[in-house]
């Protein structure tokens, strides 16, 4: 029975996923080993990863991958035994092996084919490494437990005597299946011999007191019969003698066992008691290497893998539930029925918990993404001929999984940028009194409902003047405009902006940074940049904790409901019309002794109707600053399931989505960051033209 | 047939293949990802045969075999080790720990069935 094609396909898919995971583990182990060559745990990890790839690969037909993995695994086996030392050459070759296996897997899925010369070359490197430690053993043909198809078709006769050891059943052996298998090879009569049976009182239920003999007619050869007993050869006496061929006249359907089977038969030429195990239970069985598995490995057994589509479905449903529950709450309030109110409160509580749990399931620690970058930095700095090192912090910080997936590329680009434009060559650094090895530091942490990811390097920093000149020459800012250094730094996110005359291979043509910004904003996040010339640059990404459901503040503007993301909000204050006029267009207010600039949402959203006498400013933290947003009225908190408005409304910058309220009406969700930017830009414009 | 087989392997693809092969032949298949998981599963249900890889994190195959032989319910349950060519010494060690038989990776579905039929 062969695996049918559907099972094979599925198996191949599972193997691809599994191999990718194992490759990740291998890479991680190698990076750890590079930093701490004395540790044994990473060697074991690397070995196990290769071992699994080899084993599973061959089962599903990935012969090239399996064969190659086998060679590398053998070398690591030798490292485990101490025959080969961990060396930079070994690590480098192993990292290349990792890449090769990855490319072989991708070639199988339709990616570009792998040049056989590359495989040969790498194998050569490994042979050089294992050198005197001996030839890596070639993967032998799998041990076949069924015998070669019998060459003979003529019927033969065998006299068989099977005498199991008394304790044979102690290791789970069952006699019946063995006898059944033996008899299925041909035809004959099987006889159990009971002469060794003790009296009942002396009988041990788990001991075997019987033995069997038979004369079997079969067209197989002796080895096939022996194979039946392959697992028990050490635990029994098996006598096998081939008798003369079947002769018509002698067809032994007799009930009497024929004479050749007498107990004292002439010494069967092929009889043998399997020699006592050559290695008598060796007291020095291979000692297990002291396994101090790090605790995070134990956790792995308690996890279940769930396809992310299933999770997405669950989150969607929870979102719908939250919406329905909000309507229920509103209805209960209107009906003013006490029982219904109680029930709707209960449901609200449960829904909230369900929502939190569902959101939590999608949270994944960012640490594994960070670790991938260590390799990137190592390889890149080698290529660029400078020395740089990546350090990380806060890897246990959790983010929504889809967000992590979408952050990978922007982060890569930012890091590449640091290495390419930020970190100076070692000699230059030393001249400036900096350590020769540049530092790129990745950190992640939670702060007030957001996740902050920062990339900091200790390179040459940004030159504000240079940026200004470039921006002016490109017409991005009017000449002579007063922009703070931070605002100038922010210009690098503008499309088509690049101060490096020479476009390098790695970072490209300044296309990168604006794409980074857009990607982050697509995640409803924001990018900030700060720098100190000569000292370094820090880029900070501020991201929401989750994409799908947020807590929002419901406000009213010009009679219509809008939602502001609650996480940023600090407080609400009243603004009388007098106060607004008094500030004379400068749009600042005094909030508890502090000056807070504010944005007129009516203006920003172009709702120019009569202003109510009293308005409210919702003070929120946006991009590290406190900014007020002026609304007509604050209604209250509202759990918001964010629904996208769809492609046709993509161009609406100030709106990040919409939500359905309890009464069924739709409220737009405002993007506070965008609103602030928009207001700043128009303020800059107004300032230049004089006071509006 | 209704006999229940527990397959223990940290590789999802091996488990999938074993599961498919054996359930196709009418067996009820349980899966475990490593030794501790396996021990937990046999507490819950009676098992007629255990198929285990040797190289697993947490508790490896040999330790699992010993643990199974020490448990009342599984003392006499047939246990098959999954080994590779390079692990001849493991086979011996496994036997001493109490394994009933072995099968060498990589194996084909029919080889797996042949071994299982030998023991059940």
C-alpha cells in the first residue's frame, strides 16, 4: 500500500512547514554557538534539527535535501562526540548549509533551481572540516524488514522449531502474531508442545512455557522465515532446516509429525541459536549527555498549533459578537427592563473577556523576529566591510501576529539603512573615539496601549543642514522655512529623498524610507526619528496593540458620531468660545497650567457649520506630544470593532475605518496622527502667509 | 479492528504519515509529540502498541520506553522504536530498556504495516 497522492501532497506540505521551522531552529542554534562556542546545548539543537530534516525529508521524497542534511548531520554528530571542534569555518559552512537547504526546499515549490555545483562545493567544505575524523557515512539503503521477493518459485519444505525464552513476553512480544506470520508464508500444521508446562500453582502468567514445531511448505527462502522472528532472535531458539523438495507421493497432510522432526533430529545445518548478544548488557551503555533543557523547551509541549485562518475567523466572529452585544446593551437601556439589563451586563462582561482572550491568542512575542535580524546584521556587515553588532531588548514583548509579519520588511529596511548610511567604517570610528564595532540596538516595549519598537545605532547620525538643502533643492519645503531638526529628520520619509549620491546595492534609491512609513501607517502606527550628529540615530515605531478591536471614545461633531481611539486619550476639557477667540487663531489652550495646542476637528474635517457655544477638547498623546482635539460633545466610551471602509475610501487620510454603533448607525474612526500632521502642515503654510 | 496505536515523534510529518498509514489499515491512532506527552496520553486511554522515535527533546525514546515498562498498564504493551541507520547502538539500548521491535527510518508505509502486524 503506497501513500496515495493526496496524502503524499499533504505530507509534503507539512514537511515543508516543518523543515522551515527546523531551519529556523538550526540558524538560531548556530548563531548562539558562534557567540558561545563552549555550549553543548546548541550543538544538540543543531543536530536534532538536521536529523529531523534528514529523516522526514527522505520519507516524503525530498532526496536531495535529505542527503545533504545527512552529510551535515554526520559532521555535527562528530562535533557532539568531541571529534571535531567548533570553529568559525564550521559555523560559516553550516550557515551556508542552512541557506542551501532552504533554497532546495524553495526550488521544490517552484523557486529557482539550485546549481549542483553549489552543493558539491559546500560538501567539499564539510569534508575538509571533518577531514581526519573519517568519511561521513553514506546514507545506506533502508533496512528492509520484508525480504527480497523470493527468487524461487518452487515449493520447499522446512522443518521449523521455535522455542521462545521463558521471559520473552516481558518486552511486549506477542507470540501469536509471530506464528501467524510464519504460517502465512506457506502451508503446514503448527503444533504447540506442552512438555514444559509446570503445575498450575507454579505457573507464572507472564512466562512462556510453550514451544512450537511445524513442517512448512513454502516457496520462500529460509531468510524470509527467519525475518519473521527478527525482533526475537536473541530471545528464542530457532531451528530451521530445509528438507528435500516436495515429492508428490510424500505430500504430508499427515496428522503424524513425520520423522525428520523428531527432537533429536540430525543436526540441522542451518540451525543456530542466535549468538548471545555480542554486547552483553553493557553496563557502560552510551551515557546520555547531561540534558539541561532550557525551560522554554518544556513549554513547547503544552502548545497547540492553530492555523492562523482559524484564528482570524474566531477574531472576526468575536468582533461581530461585540457589535451585537453593544446593540443589546443599548436596547436593554431603552427598554429599562431590570432583568434584561442584568442579562445584558452579564453578556457585556463575558463578551469583553472573550474579546480579550481572542485578541491575546493572536499575540506573539517579537523576539523571534528580532533574532532573525542578528544573522542579517552579521552577513551585511561582512559584506559592507564594517563591523556591526545587533543587540536586542524586550524580545518577550507581544504583538498581534499579523502585525509582526508586516513589520518584518520595514524593520529590515531600517536596519539596512543604519548599516549602510549610519555606521561608519571601523577606522573612522576609532579615529572618533568610538568602539570599532558599531552597535545597532533593537528594542520593544509596551507603553500606554501602544507598542514601541526602536532601532538605535551609534553611527554618524543625520546632518540636518544637508537634509534641509536637499529638501529645498527638491522643492519639498519652501526655502528659508523654519523647521526644527526633528522635522528635518522626518523629511527622510518623503518619497524620492536620498542624500547619498551613490546608490548602494543594499538600501536602494531612497525608495525605502517612505515605504517604511507607509507600511507602519497602514498598521495604524507612526514613525518618529531622532538623531544626534556624530552620535547616532534612533527610529521609533509606535504601533497599536491590536488591529481589529479597540476601545474608543465616542464624540459628536456637527450632529454626527465619530470615534477617537481611546488608548491615546488623557482627558477632556471644556473650551468656551471666548477662550477660542482669545487665542487668536493660534489654537492653544491652557490645560492645568500647561500649553496644549489643539486641532479643530470641524476645520480638519471641513465641517463648517455654526459652532456650539461650548466645545470640548479631548486631550490625547500623539507622537509624544499632548494635543487637544476639539469636538462638540463627548458621548462616552465605546468598544470599537474596526471595519475597513474599503478600497474606494483609501484616500481618506484622516479616517482609519468605521464602526457600527449600538443603534445601528455608523461612526467614522479618526486617525489622530494624521489629523495632527495635517494641521501642522496647514499651520506652517498659514504662518508663512501671515496670520489667517 | 479497533486496536489503538500511539505514535510518538516530534516531527509532524512523520506522525502524519504514520497516522495515515495505520488508520487506513483500520487502526485507531493517537499522536504524541514527545515522551512526556506520550505518558500523559497512555494515562488517559488503553493503548495496544506504541511507536516511538528515539531522538526527541524533553524525554527521549529510550527514557520513554523505560517509563512505559515501569507503568502497570503498559508493562507488556508492544513498543516499536523508530531508529536510523547510524543508531545501531541505540537499538541495543532500546531492547534493554524493554522495546519489542524497531523500524528503520526512512520507512515505507508497507514496512510499517509489516512491523505492526508482527506485533499485534
